[in-house]
C-alpha cells in the first residue's frame, strides 16, 4: 500500500523508496503549482501519465524557460536546476528519482512553506 502524502497542490503517493531510488505518483490539481525549487543532489525524471503539466526550469531564476508536457512526455531534471511543475489541467505523473527526501531548496512558494 503506497504512503499518501497530502500537499496543498494535490497529493503524492510514495510507491517505492530504497537506497538506490524513489518512485512517486503525483496528482497536481488544475491551476496549482509546486514551489520554485532546486535540489543539491537529487536527480529526478518526470513521466506524465495524464493532463497538461507545465514545467519551468533553468540554471538561475532570471533564465527560466517553460514547456507544456502531456501524456507520455518525459523530462529529466538534474541537481541544481531550478524548476517548478504547474498543472494546466489536473495532472498525474510519475517521478523516479534518487532517494534524497530532504533535499528541496524552495525559492518561491505559493503556500508559504520553507
């Protein structure tokens, strides 16, 4: 049974976590977005299962680009790359990553989280 974690933008289900990798299924509600953030060590690959997910990314806050991803699209986000996911429509996606769970540096957050 996956661990389900409620988020202000939707939820994440931890499907597997071990010393090598972590796999999550995330549901992001329409017109919601996660923090503008980066990770020092964590590398993640996003696979969109459903919806329209806008992913913004770049090497610094003043150099960000956005693209809308849909079912079947994949992107890998390297450590230190600033990024944010935003659901244009309710979106479901898988995130496979390295297993660092406390490696999020938030730069901006709609929900006032640190």
